[in-house]
C-alpha cells in the first residue's frame, strides 16, 4: 500500500546525522508548507572519531547513540513514512558505518539513509530556498559541515549545479588544530588546503555566476554573529569582518582563549578551521558578503519528504531523466513494470514483500533494467548496474542505489545472491524481487503489443510455480524454452521454478 500523504500524519520529522552535529526537527505539514514545532541538536563530532583506517571509534558511536536516544523519545511514536533520517560525510567515510546504523535504527525505529555529497547539496538547497525570499536571480549557497562543504548554484527552487568537497570544520580541526593551538602558519595551511579543494570547481561556479551568496551552516552563522557583535555587520559575513576575526583568532593563540560574543563554548575548538575554510571560499569566489539562512539540510529533508507524499517525488524525475539519457525503450519498460507489479501482487503475502519499498524498488528496476544497452549489448546488465551504483541520482540514498544496481545486475544470468545477502534480513527479499523482475522480463522477451495470457503465480519459501493457460506454452515454444533455461539459473540459488 502507498504511504499516506504527509498531511495525514499528525507530525513529521527529519534527523540529520552530521559529521559535527546531530539535529532533529519536528514539524507539521500545513497546505504544502512546513511548520516547525521543535528543534533539537547536539555536538556529537562523529568525524572526530574516524581513525586513519576509516574506522569509527566506539566512543564516537556512543556519543551519537546517546544523542539519538534523546531524539527517540519524539520519533518512537511516529509511524513509518513520517520520519526521514539522513547520514552525511562521516557515515559516508566510515568503513564500519553498518554497525552504527544498525544500532541507530534499533533506537529510533526508522531507517537511516546515507546520502551522497551531491544529494546532500540538493537537500540543503531545498531547505534554503524554502527559508529565504523567493528572488528571481541565481544564488550561491554554501554549507560548511563537519566533514564536507557543499556548494550549490540555484535559481528559485531549482538547483543548477551541486558540488560537495572533502573539507569540513571537524576534519580540518583534526588535521591542523588538533591540540587547540592557533598560529598563522597552521591557519595558512588550512586556508591553502581549502583553496586547493575549491580550485576543482571554481570554473564551473564562475561559468554559471550568481547574484547573491547565502550560507547555511552553524559555522557561517557563528562567524556572522561574531562579526555583528563587533559592529561590523548586521549578521552577514563580509570581508572586513573576516579580516577582523582572523586577527582576533591569531591574538588568542588557543581555542580555549577565544573570547567572542555569540560564540558558544562547544564551537570554539572548530572555529578556526571553519574560519579558514570560509575565508578561502570568499577569496576563491571573490565574495564581498554572504547572508545566512536558517533553513538547511534538515528542512530540505522535510520538504523532500512532503514532496514524495504529494506525488512530486524527485526520484521519479531522476529515473525519467536516466531513461531518456540512456535511450531506454519506454514501451518495453512499461510492459515489464506492469507485469512485475501484477506478479508482486500475487506473491506479496507468501514472500513477505508487502512493504512500500519493495514495490518502489521493483518499479524502479523494471524501468531502468536496460540502461546498460546504451553502452554495449554484451553483459549489458553489468554495465547498467555500474551506471546506477556510481551515478549521482537525486533523491536516492546510497543504499537505494546499491539495491537497485544489484537488481539490475541480477535481471539476467546469475543472481548476485552473495552481494544481496550483505543486506542482512532484507537479502532474501531482494532475491525474491529479482526473481519477479526476471519473470516479467522473460514474459515480455518477445517485444510487442500482442495479446499475452493471464498467468497465475504461487510462491513457497524456496519455490515459484507459474501456471499458463492450457496449451499456451506448447503454442509458444520460445517462451517455454526461456522458462526452462530460467529454471536452471534459479536452481543455482536453491529456488525451484515450475512452469505448467
């Protein structure tokens, strides 16, 4: 069954598992707009707990879980579909993120998604664009996070360029200011590292251009407040204020001695790194000022969630674009999708495939299973899987992409059961979805609009029986041969296929 619309939930929530802070917003949807009821946040500094082997320490995990335990008091009573939880750069980087995610999901009772840097940028822009004046010109939006910094150029509600760079106030603090000492030489190292990162996207940014610059993070807000306290701005960041702040930071010499109005004690350790990154952004982009937006990633997640329930799901646009780009046979994709979903309806209860994500994933896979044909016919299922796994697909989490890629990979020849098993309890369900996709593709192996029979499917724990009308298979020997070969392939994953 499709999820209810967002307005039908009493409350909706978004949780941002950032590299520096974890944030939660609780809200009510009201005629397509979001009314924030509660904001919670905590400086977890997850990125500070990642070692050189990219392992997240138990101490960092526990800090995060302690914070989520508090959030859980608000989320545990909310229904599935009313909460969206996204992990950003620290969880993208950590090799052992699955352990943390498993424990976080057990606490919160809702799925955790790890999103790509460009998907993070898209959601940040969505949050910003709903939080500031709807001006007609292009704007540059920047968000300095704990482990990454996102750059977006957009117009009104539409992002035109999205980039994510590996620089953040926590990771740079670990690299350049770990002991808390601040010197001009260390600051210069952080500044230069940031300039080098930005060089890779400078040309693309300048080519598009912008009229206004907007900052969307706690770092930029803190810097703006410090400059305002000195009487050098009205809360925005400007060049004069940055120069004054840098002198103040150098004069202190140590993060513990930073004495700036509006600077919270828990932000002091990461302030010099954030300042160096922002100065590099100002110089690289030749900015004179940058305003601040209260809306950011978590607000963007809420609006994205609202859009999904309004049938304005960005994932639909993403897949449509992918199908056009790789010249998918749209009629064949529609035939396969329709047959796969009808098959799902018949076996959903027996195979425990009654969650909304099962239907979504099968729909997506049916639409894009042939995109690899645009690369080469030979092993096109592998080409398609690679394209899906490694493309930036707006609206999709990394896990979504990996599962979708594996279904496309397994739609012909061998089913990658070992890879699918890496999804734990969902592994067997993914195998079953793959079997249904293969059935629909074989059913429409002979492309065209000729009348096709109604078939009945009956599923057991390790079996699938397909019943055609009497005499139909004998009259269609190619389809009969297809399903005989399919029975051999499925026997390799210990599933018995019978066709009559």
